[in-house]
C-alpha cells in the first residue's frame, strides 16, 4: 500500500476569495465526453478550504482522477458535513466511473493528514457497461451501479466474506442501495492481472467490488460513517443531484 504525502501549505497560498468569505470551484473536463462541467459553488468549510489543494498536492490528475469528480466530491461532502450526515469526517472515498475499469479508479483520501491512502481497481455493475460504466439505476434487480453520495455503515460476513454496507443518501438516485444489497466486497475478478489480460475487470451485480488483497485494510479504513462518492459525467445525475445543486427543491 502506497501512502502519498504533501507538504503543509503556507498561509500565503490561501486565495483572496477565501479571505473574503467565498469559495467557488472552477471547471473540470470529463475524460469520457471532453466537455467542461461547471461545479457548484460551496460555502466555506474548514476541510473544504484546505483540501481544495489536495488535487494538485497529491498529483491526482496524474493518477487519472477527474478534477470534476474531485470538486463535485468536495461540494457534496461539505453539504453533508454541515447537515451532520458524516460521522467519520476525515475520510473521503471517490469512485471515478469516467475511467475504464482497467484503470485504478477508487481513491481513498485522508483529508486531515493529506494522504492518499488507497488507489486501486473497483468494479461496476454488469448492466452498467463493459469497459466503462455508462448506465446507472436505483432500481431493484437492475444489476447496475448507482451514482452519488453514500455513507458507509457497518461490516458483516457474507457470501463474499468481509463486506461493508452502504447507505445511499440521494433520494431517487441511490437510496435503494441498502435494500438492494449494494455493498463493498472483494472479488477475484477485480485484479490487475484481469485488467491486463482482458482490457477490463469483471463486473458485479451493482456492488463496487475491490481486490481481495485490499479488502480488509480498505473496509477497516472507511467503515462506520465516512463519505463515499460515486462519480460519472452523467448529465442526468449532475443536474438532478440536490447535493450538487442546493437550489433544487
């Protein structure tokens, strides 16, 4: 497991906008569409202000993480923190489905220490696509992944061994996740060998499955109330998510 560190930021790097009591994100370019996406503005927050720098400090662009995914993740995370929905507020997990499954598209970030704790492979649902996930659903038996924000719940021993339950936080988008049995578990089809030999990894029934060798350390790190964001440059989601668009009633 590699841990990426960044140097403490000096006060003179803090933007003038933040000193004026505002913080507005820029734009990110989607890898799959090439189109720019405007990310919603967010109110100042002690984690948000500091961690906007992490994208560059941790060289996340070089690892493939979409800047739009990162900025959307911070926007929703900030809203959830203010609403008291996140108990373990130092951990933010991002799954970037703008990347093909042959790439390491799961990122676990410690927002307090400024470290990238994990960067590895993660599956999408078999009906969401083959190489890239492009179709999403909140419906039972859809065998598709669901986008949006989740909070991690408790662990259990299931048919895939040690697994982590997820609570979907977005009505109509992923709030059926718990009842659908959408959990984080490991699978032998999620591996670098599979990605290299086939050009993509195996697919799940909608769960974000991870490599067997990282199952325990990842689950132990993010369990019990941390924030998970599953991203895609999906226009329906980005325009209908109330966490990304606070003005939606």
